[in-house]
C-alpha cells in the first residue's frame, strides 16, 4: 500500500518534470479558464482558492471576478509549478501557497469557492480530499472541477481509453461529491471543456 509521502512524491515528480514548459504546451486555454471561473458566479470581495493551481493560469480571471477587495489563493504541492507562476507574474493576482489540498492551512468555512483545474485525476484519496476542500468552504459556497478539454479528448491526447471507473464520469462523480459534502448542480463534458459545479451542503 502506498503511503501519503509516496503519493506526494509521484505527483511532485510528474509536475516538476513538466513545469518549465507547461504554459507553452497549452497556450490557448486562457478563454476556457475564464469561462469556467465565470461559472462560479463569484462576487466582489469573495474569498477563493485555486486548488492545485499549477502555474496559476486561473488566478487572473479569479482576481478579476472577486476584485481588489477579494482574496485569491493558489495552493500547489509542487515548488516548480509555483516558481513558474511567479515567473509568469501571476503571484501579483493572488497569494501562492506551497500546500497540500489534503491538509489546507485554512480555517474551516473561510472560503466562498474553490476552483480546481485538472485536480481530481491527481487526488490520491478523492473522498477524503474532497471532504477537506468542503471543510474550507462555507455552507452554500461553490466548487468548480474543470479541465480545458473533455474526457474523450483528454484520453485521446494521453493515448488511453476511458474506463468505467473514471472519477470524472457523471455517474461516479455525483455520488462521490455527495459523500464528501457537495451537491453537484451542473455537469458539462464536451470536446472543448469539462466542468462540474457543486454547492457546499450544510
């Protein structure tokens, strides 16, 4: 059985190897990120976390959504990804945290929303990890699970087949979210976007 540190090492190795050219590999994703952030329906002054923020591509639209009075945090486990975010100037849009989404350094209920791009496939313990995200969000707050391409397109890009146990399949994701404190309110899986939005239950 793999330990938590093994899971961390695997994720860090994967993203450290890709950090330097991550943005240049996917240069056209900006509008998709902005559209996904809009689905959170953030308001001026809201507090939002980009969980597994990587190079921080969601931070500019998140900052635009919450304004100068809002709080934008970006948390990632991989130092090289956060360093790439700083090089891109995205640390000007929010505070970057070297942190594990499995143990957020945040008070319970301190967030209005969580944005998570490409995160769910890298969660070592999805139920527990999604519960931790729920802990950080107030009742009625929102979660957006996003990827700039849909499940079929992503599988084709990675040279694999979609299997029945794919966590992002609606029939798997909806009950997983429900067990971890979330109620799914919308689900889109199309070639150009994957986006599941959920509300924090009481």
